[in-house]
C-alpha cells in the first residue's frame, strides 16, 4: 500500500499547509497538557477510549523507524484506529517520537520515559471545539479522508 502524506498529494503550497498543520498540532498539545487533557500510552488510551470515547477529540499514533517491525504495536494501532473510526475520532499518525516527547515533556515524575505510541487529547470544556488550532487539525483530517487517506501522517520537524 502506498502511503503518501497530504503534503505530497495536494500540490501547490503543500509545504506551507503542512507547516501550519504541524504548528496547530503543537498548539493543541501544549494547550491540553497543563489542563490535564492528555492521555499517553497504548493501554491507558484504550482504557480511556472504552470509558468515555465522546470526550476524545484527537488520537495520535506515534512511531519511529524501529517501531514498524513491532507486530504487537501494529496490532494495537489497528484496533485503536478501528475504534476511533467507529466513534468519529480524528486520528493522526506522527513520525518523530523524540520531538513529540519534547512537546509533551515526555518524562513521568519519577524520571521514567512515557509511552508516547498513542496520545489522546480530550476536551477540557465545551468551548474547546472553538479552538482554532483544533479546528485546523479537524479540517486536515477531513480533507485527508476525502483523498482516501484515513490516517494522515505528520512528520514533526526537529527544533
């Protein structure tokens, strides 16, 4: 199966559009973090999805090159993707877990690294739907679906 990003498919101004989507993702994550609206980890995400899927506004599935060969992780991703599609939750595939860890301050209080393979963003309050950054991500996901790319890929650049 050919996996192209929306950036590769949409032609003109694609790199500018992708940069604005990356910026929107960073804004959503940095705003959600201090509000306690982030769930990290494959198992924690699965539990959260099971308890309250209507509260989830975005699901990120993050990998690095080493993770492509992890069959168990890919099975978890497939199940999470199916659940999110069934419950109308937008999903993004994110490359560059190191950058994602920087954005999410990816260390638990005891100094242990967090499992960032799956990150859920939940809505803190009803006004969260008015967040322009989240709206941009939702639009990106919707546009990607029109191109039959149900799980668009975002390549987070190094800082």
